[in-house]
C-alpha cells in the first residue's frame, strides 16, 4: 500500500509540472497577443492623427 501512495505522488508531481508549463506558455502567448494589439492601436491612432 505504501508503494502505491508514492507512485501516485510522483505522478501528481509530473502532472503539476506539465500544468505549470502549460500555464506559463499560455501567459507568454497572451502577453505577446496583448503587445501586438496595443501596438496596432497606437499605430492606428498615429495614422489618424
């Protein structure tokens, strides 16, 4: 029984690492999208000015 508990803990740690990696990737992609959106709005404002 004790060995099963340690195996489950190891699986949980690996899945948490994968989830953290996915969250980090999603945050980076969102930041890039936000920067592109802001830059396009700024350029559009200067074009109309």
